[in-house]
C-alpha cells in the first residue's frame, strides 16, 4: 500500500490514517494518538506533534483576529464583553476545527523525515 511519492505519508496522515500503511486509524480520540496502527502494528510512540500545532494556531489566529477586533472597535465600538465573547468563540471554533488536521500534518512530516525504511527520501 506504500506509495513511492515523498508526499505519501503526509497525505495518509491528513486522511487520519497510519502514515506507514494508510489503513489503521492515526487517532484513538479527537486529539489523542493511537498507541499503534491497528492494521500494520506500526508503533506511533516516536511520532509526537507535542504543543507545536496549538502554538502555531494561536500565533496565526492571533495575528488574524487582533486586527479584526481593532477594526470592529473602530467601526462599531461594541461593549468589551461582546468583543471578548465574539472573538473568544471565533478563536475556539477556528482552533478546534484546524487542530487535528495540523497535528496529523506534523505527524506525517515526522514520519517522512524519520521513515524507518528510508523509502521517502
């Protein structure tokens, strides 16, 4: 099932499947990685995205939302509690929607870099 393309493991991880075989599930719950692949028994313990995806998203969404909050303040001057509620909900939804794909992307890149069979170099 392995592809010869260097993008293979990244594409498989983005589909939330094992970057090694593309069959088993990469996650056991929303953000928790499975201990190993249910199909090929590849051990996922060496592949860990850590806090990287959350840190990237906070920086990216912060850079997008802060100017929007300033713009809304200048144009409409809503109460502070409304600003906090609005941008807090926007940040939470945007982060939760993109955290799992970004984590899968980083895991796919890690697999590609540390490929045990050296097929993707």
